[in-house]
């Protein structure tokens, strides 16, 4: 979970057995997250704790427990608590300075997200759909690392029996066509969201993917806009992102691993990490930063 100092609300510090709650990190519709420190033992350990700030019914409690269960399974460099800021804050702060992330950096961000999704797939029998891959849930650490956070509405297929069929969850601006229709989802639906994030970082606006007959038209407009970038981006990158944004799942990469491999040829990882680290450092003094 993001360690972001933009959360400045003064709230009573609740008690939590075995952990000292240090400060709030963020607050959503049903829960708040806290930076916590494990008490006792030989070593200090900082963790993120999510606590409900309202009464939860049985499904709500199951949802929180499911998120904890999923995160306990996933062990990967691109899925964990970080000190830094989310991609939304970083990109907006850079825009205020008249700067954007280079296309090679955008390609790397997309590649790391695909690697995180692939790790989640491997960790859960039958696979997993995150369903909320958005800039708010993409974290950039002080070391320039990219992390995927908030598996709170993820659907694990080994426990989907208590998730109501056809229930639409997430932020609609990043929905795939099948998610808008309330159809069955798989990891390729999350890859579509990675494509939306990449498009927005490259062009400075988010495409509107509408329900129904407008979907094909909107996606054609996306492909045309990417193509107009021409030599401003590495050769083939616009085609790779357009592939993530395919209207039909069968036309997208078959897996998150395949998508990561597709994107890996457009970036220099070490240079990107150094650049992201510098970008975060440049933004740190901003009131909108962490």
C-alpha cells in the first residue's frame, strides 16, 4: 500500500494488538489503511494494515479476509508495500512541471504491471483477476520500483463461489469491454486496464470506452491516436499497446507473462529505474507528494 503523506486528516489512532499504528496512509469507501510497526521482537518491521471504518456484513468481512489471503500467497518484487507515491500523483506532479514520462518508461511501467499480474496468476490455483488496475493502485517507490497494490476486489477462481456472478466492481474508466458488459473476466481483462494506463501516460488523456456499439469506434480512435505518435515512441510500442486494447480478449496477449515479454523489448530496465527514482525525488518536495 502506498506510503503517501497527502493523507493529512487528523484522526484518533486506533489500537491494534501486536502492532503500533504509526499514521494513516489512505482511506476508501469501506476501509482505511495504516502504516503499522510490529511491537516486540529483535527487529522492527513496518507493515500496512487495512481496517474497516464501518460495520461489515458477512460478504464484506469475507472480502477483507480474501484480500489478506491472496496477498499472503503472492511473493513478487512488483507486489508489496512500498515507500513512495502512486502513479496518479507522480504523473500529475510531473505534468504541473511540464514534464511527462518517456515512452520507454511507460513501456517499463506496463511491463512491471504485467509481471505482477503474472505472479498473482501463478500464486492462486485457477488464476486471479485484479479488476482494479488503475494509476491509483500503481505505486512507485523511492528506489524507482513499480508495485501493484490493492487486491481488495480481486476475484480468485478457486474461491469464486461466493462472488456474485455479473457483479461489476472497479473503476469504470479502466474497464475492458467485457467488464462493462458484466461478462466473465480473466487476466486479459486486467491487461486491457494496463493498456488504458499506458495510453493515458503517453497521450495525456484517458480514452472513453463506452458500452455497446461505441466500443469498436472508440478503440479504433485509440489505435489511430497511438499511431500518430510515430517516431516519438519506440518502433512497435504503439502496436503493443494497441494489442492490449483489443476489443476481443482473444486478440490480446494470451497471458500476463506474454504481455510482459511483448513490452520488454521497448525499454532499458536499469535506466528506467534510475529515471523513476529521480522523478520521485524531484516530486518529493511538492505538497501533492507523499
